[in-house]
């Protein structure tokens, strides 16, 4: 399958094809910028999984090869987090993904800002193309997110008329991802001994989608509340001279 992309000059035409990687192709492991990035990526998936959002046909991954062939040359970028709504075939231990050939274009790609070369903003179009150019012009991913965890800066870009436009958050500091039916925003707190800013999901009613540890705590609080209510009821019955262990049966 071939896609043609033209900029203002005819000579700058790009021929984009969606070809399978050779079976013996070895993907390079990109270095993780810091230990917080895998935890951040995992936390984004965790709350979606606990809430029941994730379906078998979806692809959610991190540091995962997105592939396209541009003018005959293979291009692979590994975003820090990627969400594909539907793939054609569910494959365990998938190492890479070629859009169109294997399923839909990713709906969201995320990059967690590093302190290195600022490649997240690179619009370099010559081989190998920059990340921004690759997501915007080659893959044409609808939503591109750049997140700086230390300062909590969330940049939410949406593809409009072939270009990424920076979108402002709502009054709660969140962005509504219509295709997911969820809000995305920043949250400050601690997870796995890492204190700082995190990307979190909220449902349409503004309820925060919990992590596993938060879900457990919610269940503990619910159980404790039920226990206290039971104790108050027993105490009340006893104050009225009623044995709670010998209540009359109702027909």
C-alpha cells in the first residue's frame, strides 16, 4: 500500500509504503532516559486496564517500534507510549507495528521530554526524519503529546489540516479525548516511591481512574465503612434492649 505526501514543492514528494519488516530484522533497543519513564508509561496503561477500557483488539505499548518505509528507506520510531484502537491481528509479544498494513493509524503517541537533544520537536524531513515530522506528516497521528514530568508540563497537539495545533486544557487542566471518552491531564502525587507529576485518566463524569494500589485502598475503606455501620447498628439495637443475634424472622 502506497501513500504520497506533497509539501509546497513538487520535488519534495514523499512516497510512503507500509511494508512488513523482514523476519530476521533486529530492532535496536532505545535507551530509557530515566527510571521514571517506564513507571509513567506503565501507570497510564494500568488505570485503563483496571477500569475495563482495554479490549483485545487494542494495542497499547511503550518504547515500541512504529514503522513506515519512506522513499524506499525503512523508518522506525519508538514513542514512549502509543495507543492503537484496532489492530487486524492480536499478536502476543509484538515487537513492532506497521500502520495500515497491520491495523489502524495510532490515535495517540506520547513522548516524555528528555534532557538530551529535543528530538521530540524535530521536523527534520531528510532521512532519518525527526519525530515530529514522522508522527505529523508520515503517520499522521491525530494526537501527539509531549510531557515533561519534572515540571508537569503537558503539551497536547491535535492534527488539523495536516499540521499539529497546540490545544489548551479545560478549566480543570484536562483534555478530552473524544475517541476514548476519557479526559487526560496531570496529577501530582506518589507512585512506587516516585513523587511528582503524572499523566492520569478521568472518565466523563470527572472521576479519576485509579491505579491498583488506589483501587485496593478504596476497597479497604469501603469494607471499613461497612464494618463501622454494622457496629453502630448493633449498638443501637442493644440500646433498645434488642438482641441483634436473636432478631425475629420476617415472613
